[in-house]
C-alpha cells in the first residue's frame, strides 16, 4: 500500500528533486488518516500545509451557514491541493471532505516555501498546477451554465483524469454512484440515470466497486 513517502517520490514534482531536496521534503511531511465523511480541512481555518491524497477520495466544496453546499471538484489519489491559499497566506476558502476513508500527506508551510525558493523543477510544477486548476474551474463554470446533467457528470468523471492534477487515477475508477453524485452535486439516483446514459453511449461500464472508463475523450466531448 502506498504511503506518504512513495507519494512524494512518484509525484511529477518529486521525481525531479535532488536527493537533498527530497530528504528535506520528506522531513517536513507527515501522514494522517480520515474516516469517510470527516473534514480533511475546513473553510476559514489557517492554511499551514500543502496536502496530497495518498489513497482515497476527497471532495472540495463550500458549505454555507444557510445549509447550502457548492461542490467544486473531486480530489483523487495522487492529487495535491491547497497551494494557492498557502502562497497567498490567507484563511482557507473551501472545505475538503473525505468521501471514503482517505490517507493524506501534509507538507508543512516552511518546507513548501523552502522548495519554492530552492527548486526550479518544483516551481515549474507549481506553475503548471495553478494553470491546470484555473482551467479546471473555468471549465466547471462553463459546464454548469451550458450543459445538462448527463454532460456535467461526464465532464466530472473526465476531470478526475487530469494528468497534472490527478496523475494516479486508474481507468477503473473506484467510485460509487453516491460518491459521484456528491462530486457533481446531484442525487445518487440522478447520477445513476446519467451513468446509464453514458453506458448506452459506450463511454463507461459500471462494475462492482467502480466505473470502468472506456472512452475518456468521449467523456470530455459528451454534450458538445
């Protein structure tokens, strides 16, 4: 089973570090386990860590005092998050919840900033990460305004295969209909209907414990 050290060493940025830089990164990183439904981090709290999903699945969302929830994106194995708030030194602006039991790597602020100051490959990765995240959220806004529910769920699934943000995602996506509904902001029943439409289109196949993605490009284009 992968641990925090393996996550760091196999990450796109980790593979480019020198041994001395990797030793510094490992010394400043710890690992925590969260039960399904637990908050990995919460809106409004100080941002002291950069976080990566060692195993499991998280949902980035905003929970309002009115009781309303806005789902932003899923974070699957291999995905790192929180760099924007960490660099801006502001309170966290969203919640991240574990949708299933998840193990998470926590790199402390001083280590993160040291890598920014000393590693050109880490800086290049961070530019790519921020650019991909910006494109992701612009696409989400466009999808929400222009696509029907089936197409939004197709794009939600496809988004979990972003090679920069989520390099560890397998074509047999271990996600339940309920978890997919949480990510897309719809009910489990509506997620099930959308999956049937995607299956009929030959894009996915529902299997025990997950969804087999047969045509990733088709998911990205569905609804165009």
